[in-house]
C-alpha cells in the first residue's frame, strides 16, 4: 500500500529572501552615502547624529529597511516556533499570519506612542526615541537575515540553538533601550512618572502577553 508523501515547498521563502536582498540592494544604491554611515552604526554614533531629525522616521531609507526587518523577524519567529514543534517552518500560511501579526503589532505600538507623545506634550522625545529604536532594530535585522537563511534551509533540531538566539535578540533589544535612554536621561528624569507608565504599559506588558500566549500554545501542543 502506497502512503502519500507530503512535500513542503520552500519556493515562497526563497522568493521572500530574494525580495529582502533586492530591498537591501535598492537601499544601498539609492542612499549610498547614508548606507555607508549606517553599516558602521554599531561602532560609531555618527549616523544617529547626522540623521537625527524626527522627519527621518518616515523616510524611504527607514521604510525600506523596516520592510526587511518585518520579513526577517517573522521568519525568525516561525523558525523558533518550529524548534518547539508549535508550527512548521515551511508553512507559508503560518508565515503570513506571523508577518501580519508582527506588522500590526509594531505599527499599532508606533501609533500609540504618537498618541502618548501628543497627549503628554513629549512628541519630540517619542519621535527621537522611536527613530533610534527603528535604526538599531533595522540594523540588527540585517545581521539576523543571513542567520535566518542558514536556519531555514538546514534542519537543526536543537532547542538550545533557538534559546541562544532568543537570548541574543532580547539582549540586543535591551542594549537598544539602554543606548536610547542614555542620550535622554535628563529628559526622562524630568518626566519620570510618565516614562514609567509608558515603560510598563507599552514596553513590558505587550511582550509579557506574547510570552504568555506562546507558553500557552506550547503547553496545548505538548
């Protein structure tokens, strides 16, 4: 008796990886000088000092790299979940769901940040804070991109690998916040109460609920 063999195609992932390559190449070509400064961001703060205008938040440069960030992050989440047998890393439907959730989550958080900035008269601070965050996160997405490719096309069934990567991502996010907060420490002290509310409501709570959702799904699957 013949048993049907289910074959998952990786073509959709290959197309998305190629799109990421194209977006990065397009950004590098269209903004050659800026991209040259940007790739040295981890070693120098020259880029932050030059492109510190809040209008840069919605610049084509950041938008193109943001698209790369969301695709790369969505791949990373799906790969990690696959290591815990929650999803199949080759399932494009799952990727679409994760991509949609990630995009909506980030954009919703940005809109809420804008509302808080206007409400508490700290709009300039919030714009500068978000500009720094997106600059660092886009940068680390470029670093994570080749890692995604390696993990996606190789069957490394080691949970320790995903745990190390998760810790690395969390550490990167923490460093991003610390670097951003360091530059605005005087302002934060003067608005300490509002900043603590913001930190608890929008920077800690969402990730806690995501962790709760992930652990709940994992327990159901097991």
